[in-house]
C-alpha cells in the first residue's frame, strides 16, 4: 500500500506572526483556517503536492475538552519550545483506500462531517515525537476542487516537497507508530541536538538552503 505526504504542522505562537518571514522569502500565503471544537487555528502555505501549516491553540477549553484531550495538542503547543512541535500527516496514494500506515486510534472532531474521521497515531501522548495522523480525504493541492483552490505559485519557484526529514534528539528510540511512518518512505529521521524539520523541494537540484531558525525550527532546501 502506498502513501503520500500530505502536510506538516509546526506549533507556533498565537497568530503565527512568523508567517511574515515566509512571505518575505517569496512564499504566497493561502487561506487561514480554524478548527471549531478542537480549539486550534492556523496559517497555511500550499505547494503542488503538500502543505505547510503554522498551528496554534486559540481556545484552551476546547483543546483540553474530552474529545480533543487524547490528541495532546494542548500539551504539544504549550511545550513547543522544549518538546517536538511538529505534526506529520499522510494520505493514501489512492482515494479509495481505507488502509492506515501506522498503529492508530480514530479521532472524529466536531469540525468534520460525521462520515469523516482522522486516524491518529498511537504515539499521540509522546511529546518527544511528532503527532502522526492520516486523512482519508486528503489530496494534492493541485487537485483541489476549483472552489477550494489555493495559491501554488511562489516567487521562490518551489513546486513540490520531495523530502521531509525530522532531526530529533530522541531518534535512537522511537515508537512503533513512528517506525511505521518511516517505513512508508514519506519521512526521514536522523539524530540531532534539537528538533527541526528539513523540507526539500523539487529534488534539491539547485543545492540551495535557507535556515529559518531561530524563528522557526525549519530549513528549506532546493
């Protein structure tokens, strides 16, 4: 069964002012979004095959309510400067598949229609690893319905995310859920002193690099 990388989220300060840094780099921001009942909100940047999400908690009561509690989104966001601030979302490579890439439990947030749910990794309480989840309804942004279309053309020229690599101080001891995601080859992992993500674009043929730290634990390569 094949899977694709759908999007990355990074926990950031309320309002994601750091998005201005990405705009200054030449990225065009897409529509923002809120998640009623989950207590989170975001700012988003779309590429042809995937999306980058800057996420924060806007309503602590919703984020700590019984339905959302098991995601540990509140704790992950609160501890974003000390623990792993990332979430990794996969999608099936074929729209008719209901197979999930990793051990999971079913999360049915109120902002989704009743027929839809999210497969949440069984490592969700492990703040030293990224939150893992899979959406059966995910698709490439360049295949969105015209009514939902997002800006995909950036001054940087970046089109597709072709490498997602997590650098982690806990890389030597990982959960079965994270091991299963690594087996899909949609995420790479190596050990490092501090958490960060490297996003590679378009097979990184130009050999260029931008380090967004310390504002974001993120490095772009292309």
